[in-house]
């Protein structure tokens, strides 16, 4: 469906759980988020109905995320069913990678070939600090296994934080030399209580780009409309197998090309990452026996209310203080 600002809304991110086996300092408080009760989490059959209805409104790509999607029981069967939804062209997964080594083969066999793994540092000690206890060796083994099995692309999400990983940018870039990874630098967003409380240093993608260019000039890469690089601006170092992507949510306005909807684990469909409004509750109608066409009408109505955009400067976000945590929205 095309919205009133002429954007084609064709991408849905689904958070299947708000639970996580890590506690990244910018995403969750150390005690975890106030977990949604078991009864309030959408069942897989309910998510599949929403996915089918969304596809009828024009969604062609779905990304499964969380919390950590691989901690939810039954996720592999769910991915396999989602992959079979008629009309859906692409299903991908975002994971922190802790359980990737265990599940990589099953995920691949379920038909998912595109994966994003979050990894903000290459140092075991710093990884333990930023994730509050995570073991980086598991993530590294998971990424290597994903590469061996044949996942493509493998995107590595790096939230850039001044004073934390700005000294590792070139090390991340070097990972693309002989491996086809796509390293994606994501600007830290002060969204949710944890991000606000931890007063982490903001580092703009332009600063990173400048730093990389002085190490080795980057060439711009265009993937075309079928390239599925989404909001990322892509580059590569000459002769490198991999790519470098920049997701500049804070410094570059990208609302005008936003094609996304987000489904939270408790069944709320959101039209905007940075605003709790407008949202529609799909769980209540689903559990009251609504038809597929009623579900589709609710989704279309939300799309018709999708805002044109938000000013994404830190101050604006902090002033509005989005109440929801990233782990509930799915990033
Ligand atoms: N647990 C999975 C993971 O970490 O990849 C999936 C969910 S996580 C919420 C999705 C993405 O959001 C991750 O790449 C994470 O780094 C990013 N994220 C979380 N909080 C963020 C923040 N405040 N600013 C920017 N990115 C953030
Ligand atoms: Fe968990 Fe992902 Fe949030 Fe880290 S960013 S706490 S891994 S949901």
C-alpha cells in the first residue's frame, strides 16, 4: 500500500519476544525489561495471521527480531511457516548471535538465508561489559558457522558509541577485506529508559566515514531496488569482498523513505520506531474472532495514519522520551 506521503509500505519487522539472554546497556536495564506476561505474548499462529494480512496490504519483506528471537521456544518451526506465507518475497532474522552456532543449520534449512548479527566490539572484555556478561566467542563461532553454511548476506550490526568502540572502526572495516560481511554502523539512538540513563557517547556516521576514508578511500555501492539494503548507505573498500553500511537514524533524516511497520511481541502494530503513536492493538481483535479482512482493514488504517516523519535530533527524542524500550520494539 502507498501511504499519503507516497511511500510504499512493504516491510514489516516482527518482534517475537521481549526477552533476551543479554542485557546490552543501551537497550535494557540490568534487571531486564518488565517482561510481557505469557498470555499477552502473541502466539505463533496469531503472528502468522497478521503476517498474511500484512502481505495482502503489500508487505513483501519481513524481518524477525526481538528481544532475542532465538530464545523463544518453537522459533524454527515458526520461521519455516512464515517462509511459506504466499506472496512474501523475503524473510530475514536479527539476532545477537549467542545461540547462532546451535541453530544456524536449522534456520538455514527453514529457508532463511539472510541474517543480521549484532556485535558492537571485537574485544571479549568490552563485549562482556556492553552486554553485561555476554561471551563473544559464541557470537564469533556463530558468525563463522553462518558463513560456512552459506548465509548471504551476513550483516554485522555495530552500534557506534564514542569512547567505547570508536577505536575499533578500522578493525571492523578490515573484517570485510577477505570475507563477504556487511558491517553496518548504526548511530546510537537515545530511545527508551536504558539508552537515556546510560548517557553513552553519540558518534555520527559522518565522523566514522571520515575516519575510514583517511585509512582507505571508500567507494559508494548501489544495490538497486532489489538490493534490500534498506536505510543503509553502502560503501566498500577497494577490492574488499565485503561492504560497509551506515544507518544514520540520528544525523540524516530518512523518514521520507521509511517503508516500515513494526509488530511488538504483545500484538501492537506501530507505524513509527520513534513514536508510540499511532499504534493499533491487533491482539484484542484477533482474540475476539475478527476476520482476515477486518485484520487487513486495521493494518491499512494504521498505514493511512503513518506520520510523515520526526525530527530525530537527540534532544527532540529525549524531550519526547519514547516510553518503550528497543527490546520491545525490535530495533
Ligand atoms: N537481540 C537482537 C539483537 O541484538 O540483534 C535483536 C533485537 S535488537 C533490539 C535489534 C537491534 O537494535 C540491534 O542491532 C541493537 O544493537 C539495536 N539497538 C538496540 N538499542 C539501540 C539503540 N538505543 N540505538 C541504536 N540501536 C539500538
Ligand atoms: Fe538483547 Fe538485542 Fe537488546 Fe542486546 S540489543 S539487550 S541482545 S535485545
